[in-house]
C-alpha cells in the first residue's frame, strides 16, 4: 500500500462523507450538456458523490480512485440512490488509461504535484471521444484558507498543488476550451469543503 492510499483510506474511514453526498456545484451547473447513455469517467472522485449523481442521470459511469475505502462508500451511496457505478482502484499516475472511450471526464478538487497533474490531464484528454468534454474544478494559487478544503498550508511549499487558469488550459491544450473561469465561490460540500474559496473552472471539448 502506498503512502497516498493509506492517507486517503484513513480520511475516508469515518461513516460521514467528507465532501458530502451531493454533486459539485460546477458539475451540477453543466447538467444540460449530459445525456443518458453517455460514458463518463469520474477521476479521483473518492466517496463518489459526483459519480453517483451522473449515474442517476442515466450515464454509464466509471470511478477511478486510489482509495478502496472511498470506493466502498461510493458503491454504498450508489446502492442507496438506486443506481450503479463501476469502480476501479488505481493510482491515476500509473493507471492504464483507456483512449477514445468517454463522452465526459470529470475531475473535482484533485490536487497533485505539477508533473503528475500534467500526466493525468493529458491522459484525461486522450480518454475522450471526439466531442467529449473534460470538466475540472480546483483551488487557485491564491486560495488562502485550507479550512475550506484546499491542500494544507497555502505557503510556498504547497503552491505547486494549486492551480492557475493558464496552466490548466495548457494541460488540456489538445482540447478546445469551452469555459475557463476564475473567481471566489462559497463552498458547502460536506465537512471538508466549506467557506469562501478561490477556484478555477475549466470545460474543454475534444475536437
């Protein structure tokens, strides 16, 4: 077991859903773009709140995350909500990513070092079919309050785990940018994502 898996297994060990059981607000705002029967990939979605919401819309959802403990909770949530999701335990930097398979790839608040992030985002882009969408929300570099859920300490050592719009768009340069937004939102997503938060939101389409 890797240190990263052990960390997230420990965090997800409680009965509570750390980030709640409802979908991310940015994902929810894009619901008009999704259709039943589409294939969706939920990247690093842990306890499954976004994956389960997409499945309830009728999408065929695969959730990939490093934590089997989180994925157990995701499957339980899917059962409670009367839907089905596929779950895969994998390190996103080592997973054998499929190509040209998904209509949607969603990554919500996944924060890893820059080189890993670039590899993950490149693989996300290649996993999409032509016309497929990549949707990302993450904390900006100016996020100052780790209590809202950003990586602990906004000091210089943690800046590489945070995002800026230009770098995010460059990660997905093989896609057409549909939206690229920066601003402050009021998060209310479980016990770990609460309060004013500086975020970046990206939506891209594979041509």
